[in-house]
């Protein structure tokens, strides 16, 4: 077989036993990289390190341009507070570059209201997310016992620093005065 060392240098044609002994001396694994060649080509490398790099590469490609999809479940009977918690979580996912899918599960007799109340519930979610996200796709009808909406982050949305700059001189209490109450006490 033809042996290539860990730095990529061709070591020539050697026997299998000689290839194994050279590889083990350096503490590497012997991996066949060209089985169809005549003679077959083998390379000295750390196989665990190779697998690790491949896993990292696959993981980073998943979070590329489109981002991974995060799903959040809703029901027709969700309270305002619980919906607010789901919206907050969805906004955090969007900031991290994920797409968000809201699944509205309809149970039993709720399925009779899929064209009216269920659509209003999803419209409410879209309205609450409209400042940071836009609708990517939406179910045209029931998918099993669910309706869904997929949302992606808006391009060029203002950052937290930008929004604090545009607060127009309002302090924490919301009145037009500038400066904190502590600064006012110190000044007087």
C-alpha cells in the first residue's frame, strides 16, 4: 500500500505490517483514503480528531444562513401571561438567529373553530411578533390537528442601544426629565 504520513508527505509503497508499525510508533490511526487506487492509499491521522472536526463542521452548517427551527406550542385556551412568556422566548430565539414555528394544537371540539377562532389566535401571535419578525410561511389548513406559522427575524431591526438613544430624554419613570433621581438629589 501507499502510505502518507501525518504531514501529508508520501512515504512510498510499504507493506501492511510496516505501515501499522510506523503509524503506531507516531501514535496515529491508519485510515484507508483511496481504496480503489492501485496500490491502495492509506494515511496516518488521528481518527477521533477527524470525526470531531466533521461533527463541528456539520453543526456549524446547521446554524448557517437560514438557521435552525425552534418550535413553540400554543393552545386555544392559553392565558395572556403564558402567551407573553412564549412571545418573549420566541424573540430570544430570533435574536440568536433561529426561525420560530408556533404550533396551535386544536383538541376535540376546538377543531370546529379552525377557520375562525384559531386563525384569530395565530393572527394575535403574528401581531405581537410584528415588531421583530415577519411571517415566513403559514399553514393553509389543518396539518393533523395543528395550525402553524413560521416566523423569521426582520432585517435591520434596531439594536437595544439604538432604541435607548431614541428614547427622547425620558428617564426610568417615563417623564420628560433627564437624569436619575439619585443625580437630582446629589445636585440639590
